[in-house]
C-alpha cells in the first residue's frame, strides 16, 4: 500500500507542478516582476525550510550531509532573497541598476555550489554545526559586503548584457553541480532510492537553468524566464526529496543509517533464531529471578539455582534432551533445568565449564559448555550448549570391546603358532607349565575347539579284523 500511495503522490505532484509551471509562464508574460518574485521567494522558502528541518533534527541525525545542506541553504536563501528584492523594477534599492541583483545571484550560486560539493563528505562524519555556521556567516557577509561596497566584479552592464566574469562564474557553478551529481551517484547507497532520484533530477534541472542564465541579454528576456522556470521545477523536486520525505518518512532521510542498522540487526536476529532452531545441539539461556551472589556457600548457591533459575530461552533440541516437549514459536519455554549434578559442577567450576560430559537418568549422555554472566559479583544469567553423545559413547564402548576380543584372539593364535613338544609314542603335548596332556584337551583350551570321536578305516581294520577284513 505504501508503494501505491507514493506513486499516487508522485502522479498528483507532477500534475500540480505542471499546472504551476503553466501559471508561472502566463505570469511571466503578463508581469515579469511578479513571476520573478514568486519563483525566487518559493526557492527561498524551500531553502530556509530545509535549514529549519535539519537544524531541529541535528542532535538525532545520523547523516550530517543533510545538516550541511541545511546550513548552506540558510545563507543561500539570504542571498537569493536580497537578489529578488534588488531586481530591477522592485524599487527596494533604487540607486542600483541590474548589476546588483546579478552580482547577488552569483554570490548565492557560489554558496550553493560550495554547499553541494561539501555535503557528501559528511554522510558518515559529524558536522561541527556551530563553527560551520560562524564561518559560513563570515564568508557570506564578506561576499555581500563586497557587492554593496562596489568591490565585487561587475556581472551585468546595461546595454551590453552579461560580463565575462558572470558567464565564467556560471560555468564554474555548473561544473560544481555536475560534480555534485557525480558524488550523489557515487554514494547512492547512502540515500533512499526515491530521494536520490529526486535530488539528482533537481541538480540536472539546476544545471539546465544555469546554462540558460549564461545566454540572456535582457533581465526580462525569454532565456531568463526559461531559466527561472527550470529553477522552480528543480526546487519542487528538492522540496519533495527533503521536506516531504523528512516529514512523512523521516527514516528514509533523517535517520536512514539508523533504519538500515535496525534492518541489518533484524536480519541478523532472524538468522540467529533460524540457526538456533535448526541446529542439532541444544542451546539454552538460563536467567535468575534474583541475582545470585557468587561468594555465598556452595550449598546455598545450588539451592538458589534450583529455586530462582529458569530457562528463559531454548530450542527444541534442548527440550528433547531434557525430556520436555518442543517449544512452540513465540511461546515461553517450559524445559526443565539442567540436572542437579551439572548445576553443582557449574558452581564448583566458577560458573564457566568449557567442556563437560554428564549422564541424564543413567541412559543419555550429554556433552557441551556452560558459561555464566557475572556482573558486580552476582550471577545474572548463563548460556549453555549441549549435544547428545550417547550413541557416540556406545560406539566407543563397542569398539573397545571388539579391540579387547581381537587382542585376546591374537594372543591365542600366537600361543598356537610356536613349536609344541609332542610325545613320539602316545602323542601327548607338553604345555607351557610342563604338564603332558592329550592333544584334544590342549586344543580345546587354546583354540576353543571341541572334538567328536570316531574311527578311521585303517583303525577299523586294525582293531576289528573279524568284522572289517583288509580285503574289504
């Protein structure tokens, strides 16, 4: 809805600006002095409004470029107001001709150019507002004094037109405006997109207006009128970029860096919460209802932990490890505290366990770290990370059991791999203790072999010749 509203405002603003330009063009044709006064005092009103906006927000500004523009606009507006009052035909300074307002115009443009060139350098630097105002006032007073006391170079000669000094000054000012456009584009990330577009458009129109002011010969001529119309449109863009945005959407202009920092903090918080929620490790934050002094007896500290500590924040992994239910998004966690044995070890470690392992209910093994936050001698909260190492420990135990069995089997194989003393007559084997035993007994003890007895064909014939003759 905000985007639609902004587009509607821009559309209506363009229509209104077009209608005002048409009305001013008719006014220029009917009464040039009225036209000139309206345009100039409109620009003065915009300039001074920018100063008042920036000055009153200066203590909270995080972008001091706006404050630099505001301070410069104060003195530019002063010179432009004098220019409008001194214009030929106004009668405010009857002893002066058209040279006076032209000189005041050049003074105002030099102040404006210096302001626009210096402002981008204070995007991330603090502007010393007081000293800058004093220096700007002194420079402006010097320039205005040189104009009124006849020291400033002539800019317009009756019957001849613009002097070379005035034309060259206009081109110098145009070059400064072009450089200001380049600086705004170069630092575009520091400006909200719509604000940057409107400021850039305002500067481009200002350049076009200054070009028109380099070719007129008559202060009431067509080129002069065209330049003032372009200047009017330029200041409508500046009005919308700074004053309208600063009032309606201050976070897009006055506190843009703060808004960007808050957005970055919000995104970082979202990434942190997503990481905590999706990690397989149990993460929890323990808070104390009452700060716990760390110098009281150990038993009292443990009792206070059991009575005053609670899990203020945890993820589902921790809740499952402690036998609780998953924590619904946005709800307060209800997972139980770590075991009493772990809390006791936590106190004994000085509230900092970089690596520990504990068993829950004799079945599940947990490992992790547990660190407390101590302020002014009292424990206020603690952070912990747990990981389930039950399966890892079981795998370790199984591996150790298999290694022991393998070592035992290898030892038995090594026992049978040596020379065995055997009786040549009865075939008994002498063991390592010097006893003679049957082959069957020895192998059953050392190789886990069991024997069953039978008779081979040769023994059948030898033992039972009547039943099994040799011929058979």
